[in-house]
C-alpha cells in the first residue's frame, strides 16, 4: 500500500468567526506526488436567536447585533464555497496550489430568505515544501513520517459591495474580503502499517481593506487518526479527530495617525469533533468530512453560533 504524503487542500479565510472563511482549511491525502485538479465544496451552518436588544438569547457568534432586521428573530446563515483547485509538483519536494472559489451564501430570518449571494470569491496561491521524509512511497517500510510547510497569499478579487433589493449584506456574507492576506502552515504525518496520524497547524494574517479595517489573525489546528483498508486496487481511509479555530479580535485604524480600535464582539475559539472517509482509486480521490461544533468560547453577546461544517470533494490525478 502506498505510504503517507501530506497534501494541503486550502480554503479561503476571513472575518474572525463571522462566516465559513474563518481560516485556511487543510486536509491530507496520499497523492504519490501526482499533479492533480479537483472540485471541492465546503458548507458551514450558523444559527442564533436574538432578543429585541440585538443580543443573542442562544450561544454566541458572528457580530450582527447592530442590524435591527435581526432583533427578536431566529437567524440562520449558510456559507457554501465551491472551489476549483490545481496542484503541481516540482521535483517532488515543491508543490504549487491554486484555488479559485465561487461562494453561495445565504441569510435566513425566521425561515424566510433575506439574502442569496453568488459570486467569485478571493483566490489563493500557495507554495509548499517537503522538509522531511523518512521514506518514499515504495510500500516496503512499515513506518513512515513526513513534514511539510507552506506559505501563500489570498488576493482581494471577490466583490465586497454587492447590493440587493433587501439592502446590502454585511461583509461576512460578501464574496470577498477586500484585503491582501498571508497564509502559512506546517503539517506532520506518520503511518505504521495501515494506521496513522495527521496533524496540521496554520495561521492567516489579514491585511487592511480600503477602509483600514483588519480582521483578526486566525489560527487553525487539527489532529486526525486514520486507518486504511485495502480493497483490490483501491483504498478506503476512515478518520476521526478534532480541530480548533481561534481568532483574535478585529480592529480598525485611523487614516493619519494609525490609531487602533479593537472590536469586542469579534473573535474567540471553537472546537470541533471530526469524522470522515476518503476513497483512493487509481486516478480519483473522493472524500467527505463532517465537523460538529462541541465548544464555543466567543467574545461579546451578538455572534452567531457555528453548528457544523461539511467538506466534500473529488480530485483527479493527472499522472
């Protein structure tokens, strides 16, 4: 059986915990250093109930307390992103990843749709490097481990000012962020026979938009245990673990003196329980992962609660 290769599958990140773009999402799969193209979908469900003072009566999340249309109502926000991805390997150690997202975001108030936003989001360009590899994928070794690092940039291509008959959606729901952002990660994986572990930590440093508003630095981390089952020439991987999203508070800056103002209703921490499956064929890789929020410690009293996340996709190996 082929041994473990760490492969970064990135998702755009944005706005503290205000939406599905909290940070780069990273998944791993053995890909034998193959160039590939893929189509991925990620889905995030957020929910909250507001009182007539704009504060949450349920648990906290994205800061919408200043929107009177939400006061006294139950609110759902659904963030979906469809991503076209390409991975190119150069001499095995170097990998270039390009991600082009299309967003499909919704806001629903008391079961009535208020906004439906569909447009191109902010693309990501990432360069990865394999620091350490005990053994190449020969299948002869019972133990292998690998370390990869990566750094990249998110380009402010997506629109931030879309308007509709009902009004202008808040920036959480807009397709773009309006800022240049830097993303970086480090990943570690080992495998003993069919059993293994994947661990990843990544950081996103957000830049300022044209209004000198900057979203807080976001840190993601995940650890998953997995086991591979060989069926003829295919492999099924079952994985389970935990992931954490941590965001610092957002801030704005004055134009001339660069004075900083922090926003107390932004940022915080969410912990998820993960479970998923991956199917490896000769040319195709299929995967699905469900993440259920088990703990939320968020700032302020007006943030929506993330209930769950779902990530699915297909990758086609070019060689």
